[in-house]
């Protein structure tokens, strides 16, 4: 187990939110703990899905589980329940919430447009 993967206490908190059996008969699910650790790794690092380390299983499996959790609304329910739990324990600092909608336009030079010195562009 990697140091940032889900620990046993974390898994115990998340276990009630995930079914024990696959939705279709005959299907085999990858372990929720492994797949969720892969999802959290991807969200934490911002790496492309295809670059997930092999310890999380096939990237397609991790992506599909994330996609279905998000589309079904279960991911939002899970996050809301965890936030309520943290808030109830007094571990959330509401003064730290910040939403930044700022947008900064890059200059033409950032896209490779020509500058004032044409000799420099040729080099």
C-alpha cells in the first residue's frame, strides 16, 4: 500500500457508501479501496488517466468507476456526507473557503506571435 492510499480507518468510513456486490450478476468488481485510491491519486496529481500507476489497476476501470460515481450523483453525496462529518467534529474552518473566478488573458507573445525584433525570430 502506498503512503497516500486509503488507510483502514478511511476505508471503514467510506465502506457504507459502496455496495458489496456488483450491479449485474456474474460481474467482478475491482476492490473499491484500490479504485478509489486511484481516483484520489488522479485528482490529487492532475495526471492524465492513462498515466495512473499500475497498482490501481487498469486506468479504464478507475476512469469508468469515477465517471459512474459522478454521473449518478454518488460522488457528490459522498463528499457532502464527509463534509458534514468533518463539520460535526469541528474540523472545518469556514473562513478558508474561497472561490476564484478571475481570468487573465495572455499576451499575443505568449502564443508565439512575432515581437519587435525580427532578427531574433529567425534564430
